[in-house]
């Protein structure tokens, strides 16, 4: 994917999900002259490996209160609380926060 993106007109940015392997991806992209932006999903739960919990599992999508708390934690500490006991660190990864806005039905 990065090789294909590198062939486009510059400047161009590639957005990838922020994971613990972000630094490896950044080095690969840098070698190809591609700028990466990382995204973190504020309304989603992460597992202890830094991957999104599948939507098919209970609790995978946060309610409004938990989403706002996760945004604060991402901003302040660069980490998200996974469903396991340890914290998933996304430190030193500048992230674009993605939130799905749902309208209340009337």
C-alpha cells in the first residue's frame, strides 16, 4: 500500500490505525517519502495488543461518557484503557481522533 501511495503526486498523506507498531510503519513510510497520519478511535475499545475489539463483541463501542473519557486519556497520556488489565500505549504517536456521531432518532 505504501509503495502505491508513494507513486502519487506529493504531498500526500497515508492514514493508518495507530498501533504499537506505529514506529515501524513510520520508518517504512519515511523510506518511501510518505507522510503517515495515525488514527485512534475514541468511541471504540482496544484489546491489550492495541487492536480494536471487534464490533461483534459486547462493549466494543463506547457510550458518550466513556468516549469522552477516552479522548481525555488519549490526549493526556497517549494511551487507551484496553479491555484487559494493562494499558495500551499509543505514546509518541500523533493521532487523528475518529468518532462516529450518532443522531438520536426523533
